[in-house]
């Protein structure tokens, strides 16, 4: 068991025993790359981080960018490593080699196609509906009609499809994914 999980488990034991923990500048269990809970954000951020499954590398200290901002300005983040989060709308049902992620609070919003760095890891086939935080690099890319068809055959929705079946898509290549709330 990794040290951070042990700390989270020990820390959660304090809450179960009724011990009060003061808010401070740093919060145990705060996700890497995100500010710790403060007086202003304490209600939005849980005091104890929910356990997660890690796929790929641990998330680092890259800039945290909201999912909505990343979709609105993908070229502003092209080639830059960032951390963002959302909900898995769909994922590859053969190997788990891609996932479509949408904003957590908007089921009808445009999704982002997420692939995994160097094809180095996969996500579970039952990832749909799980909440994810991921670190990686964004690019705008052209998909061939065959690639679009492959994605659609796996259940993906490819926005902006052209008459010839190809599409321009925002793609996120993740080096690491933290997954929470996956139904097992």
C-alpha cells in the first residue's frame, strides 16, 4: 500500500473517532497539483480525499485547468502538460485503450477523447460513469474516417464529423489517471 493511501486511511480514522482537524494552508489528501482546501473552498473540497485507482504514472504538479476551459481553448494548452478532471462517458470495450470524458456537471457537453501515453496502460472496461483526474497533453488532431468508425463502433460519440467521415477532435494523451467511483 502506498504511503499516501496509508496517510489518507489514518487521517480518515481521526474523523471517525470525532477528532476535529483544523483547516490550514495544506490539507492531507489534497490531490497533486490542486490547491489545498481553504476557508473559501472547504465546502467544495472534501477534507479527506476519496481513495482512487491509479492507472499510469502518479499525477505531478502540472497546472490544473478546468475541463470547460480546456475544451474552450484547446490550442492554448497544446503541448503543455496539464491536469483536468471529468466523468467517463464511454471507453473502449475491447482493451480499455481510450475513454471519452465529459465535464462532471454537464451530461450533454462535448467530450474529450483520452488516449494513454505510449499505449502504456489501459483503463478497466467498466470505467463508464467513474470520475477521473488526469494529467497529460492536449492536441487538436484529425481522425480518418476509419479511426472515427472504430471509435463509434466502440460506443464513442465523435463530434464535428465531416461529410467524408473524418473529424477534427480535441485529444488528450494522459500519462496518468486517477479514477474514483468505478462500479466494480
